C-alpha cells in the first residue's frame, strides 16, 4: 500500500529536520556498557551516559548492588535503554547482578542489531568493526564510558540513515518495522521506526505485501512466498536478508557477526537467489540460473565453446559450468586452450552476485595467479585477488581486508598460503565460502589421468569439509 501524501510530507519534514539539526544526543535514552570478568562473569566496570544531557555515571569497584541502585536513580525520567549488543550481553548481566533493577523494565534498542539495516552497503559504518563480533572501534580498550558514548554516536547516524530510507524505500522500512518488532523485544524499535516512518507499525497483511514487493525481481518467486509465509517464525534473519538484498549485486556482504550468530540469514539468501525452482514462470530462476544468460552477462559471449564434448555430445565447458552453478561436486579435465578458467570464473562470479559468496581457487603457480587476475581486470571485473608468498605483509593484509569487506569474489591462493591464513576476523573465513577449487596446470588425479584440470566443490566456511583437493599440489 502506497503511503499517503500526508505521511510522505511528514517523512520529508522529519528527514529535513534531522539533516538540518542532526541530533548530537539522540533522545531520552540511557546508553550502557559493561566490562565483565571472563572468569566469574561478574561486572568489573560499568558506565552509562544519558542521551538527553550527556551526563555520565561510572562504576569500578566491589559494591555492584549499591552502584546499580545509584544507576536506577540516575536513569530516572528516561524512555529507553541503548547499547551495542545490549540485548545479548549487557542486559542479561545486569539482570543477573540485580533482578529487581528498575531500568530493566525500559524498552531497549540495540545498535548492533540496527547497524546492518542502516548501513548494509560497503563502506559500512566507520565506528562498527566488520568482524565476527561486530564490536565498536575504540581508541583505547576497557573504557565503558567511551563505548557508551560511541553507541550514542552510532545511534544518531542510524536514526538519520533510516529516516532517509523511509522516504526512499517505504516498503523496506515497513517490512523492517514489522519484522524487528515481532519477537517481544520490539517496544523500543517500534517507537524508533514509527518516528522514522511517521506512521504506526503496519498490520501483518500490509507488512507481508511490502516484503513481497521488496523481493520482487530480486529472488525466486516461489522461494519468496515460502519466506514470507515463515516470516513470523524467524523475523530477524529475514530482516537481515532484506537488508543485504537491497544492495545485492555490488561489493557489499552480510556482516560476519550476522552469519555467525544468525546463520539462517545466509541460508535464506541462498534459498531465495541461489536455489533454482522448476516453475517456468519464475523470471528470476529462468534467467539467473541459466548458464548461457550468465555467460553473456559477465563475458559478453553468446554461447560456450562447441568443443570438446562429453559422451553425449554436449559441450564440456557448458556441462561443467552448469554443474558448478547447481553446487555439484565436479572434476573437469580439459585440454590446454579450451577455456578451463571460465569453468570456475563464471559460477564464482554468478554466485558472488547472487549471494555475496567467496570462491577460493587453489593454484600452485604464481604466474598463473597474476594472469587470472589481469585477465578479469581486462574485462572490467575487479573482484578477483591473489594471495601467495611473494606478497609483502601490507599487500597481504590489503587482500585480506578486501576479502573481509566483500570486494573479492574469487580468491586465488597458493597451497602454502592455505596454512598461513590468520584465524581471526581478518581471514577469508569471515566470509561465506560457497566453493573451493583446485586449478593445477598439470596434475595426476587418482593416479590414472594426467592433464590440466578444474575441480570444483561446495565448501563450508564453518567446518572446512567438502573442499576439492589435488593430490599432488594440495596434499
């Protein structure tokens, strides 16, 4: 349902007011941050900052109960609690320390949950790390008051961004308003989105119609109906999936902490865009799961090479690409000069465009890596990078940063680099890896067949199983 002229006018006025007078202190809230001992889960430090006047409360000592009594008094007259990961971390620790704490009854807004909605596009918000924990960027460690003030700053930016979204994309704003307030934790977000949209929470039928419009021409029509029907069961995963879909096709990826804490979000994106249906009327699947369509889209060719062919007379290049696009395990053995590189490049680029997934290619030759990267760049495709032992530490870190932030669709690595990739949030494991390939120039597979090969295999970034391996080059 299209918003009325009065609602549109109110939204534009609200956005204009926020842009002309950006809120330095966003509202009558209390921003809270805790430091908790990992040994006994007790609160070691606590800080709270009022959003209306900037006054701060700080605690560091042994009498936590007395400090919480003072904190309750400090929060008098405020409307809601604010924090970065407050729902999963700060509030449970406060409740454990003092179950009768009065401020626990206040509505809650979590800036960690809001950030992927307000800033889904690369570059992401400059104060929020694009790592597995999604924490705030600090100038120094163990400073709860600084973190509480940073949360206020992030919230002010989120408020401005989502007020603008409500005017640009009212369907997406309405979908988020309904989805983020469907789990019993939504009193604070209900007020937040009602302010941003200048209208109350939509009814279920209105929200589902808005979600359907958001998914139209962006996903499989049949899978979209399934997702909408299941929206009330898993509202937040669908909200995060819609956020990524709103910027899909570029170099943006779903935040690692979302995929880590709510893996259903990534599963939902793959189901919506990377799982072909059999409905002849589904325009998305008929186009985006058609290998020839994708070949023309990415490389400008009208068809695949006619030779060599398989036992049934089908062009092998096309057979391999179609199998890889379906996610099948594939071993392709082709003569030199018959287009082996395209056999993994096309499925990788297509899947990156549809789901933001990373494809890892293992190659023993550094010269081949450089040729692959240069060849794609010559076609205007800059989303391929190489990682090998010849890179300096700054160059290596730059590649890993590009992978983490979503700038890379294909990462070509040497076998030795596979053992030295860092295990923290800066590694490729922070991305959803949907394919791993070996690309030796000449190897022996199973001890019987020699020649250039391309092997593809669905991969899991969670457990590392299911990866294609070349016995000679990747053992």
